[in-house]
C-alpha cells in the first residue's frame, strides 16, 4: 500500500522549489501557502510514529532556542 501522506509532502517540496525560483511576490506567497497547507495535510495523514517524532522534535527545538545558554548576571 502506498503511503498517502507522501503525496502532499512531494507537492510541498515542489512548492518550495517554485518558491525559490519565482521572482514575483504574489506567486511566491501562493507557493508558500501551498507548501504550508500541504505540509499540514501530510502531517495529518502521516502515521502516529511520524507525528510523534515531529512533536518531540518540535518540543526539543523550541526548548533549545528559547532557553538562554548561560546567565551573565550576578546577584
């Protein structure tokens, strides 16, 4: 059985390539919207293992970027 979640992922990849190649702003925004929509649909259709992996990565990356590395302030 062909995994259906790969179809929107491939469409999103094509939209990213078009976004990088197109010079006009309206078409770039349209390609970006298509990319975001297809990524969301692909994530919804993905198996729970992939959804869980994306959730863990998102939580880990936001924690890595939101916390300061060290504290220079002394009391």
